[in-house]
């Protein structure tokens, strides 16, 4: 699999960052640009802070 060539139309020159869109239950969408090695827990904390949620309560809901 490591020998596979990227598909046509896929940008590969700046692949150290990922663009993510997180959609809330209310339909709101928050965009993040994170590094590939960033733990998802850090993304979840940032999302909760932006939305005004308590991070601990959101973990218990998952």
C-alpha cells in the first residue's frame, strides 16, 4: 500500500496538515486545520471551547 501513487486531483504537496469539518447536532459546522499527528482529544477540547461546552460532560456523552 505504501507504493500506491496518489489519485489524480488529490493535492499532496502540503500533507502535514488536515482540514476537518466538525458538524454539530444542531447543524452548525466548525472547521479545523490540524497537523496529522495531533491527538483527536485536542480537537475535541478545541471544539468544546468554541461551542461553549464542558469538555468532561461531552466525553461522558460519547
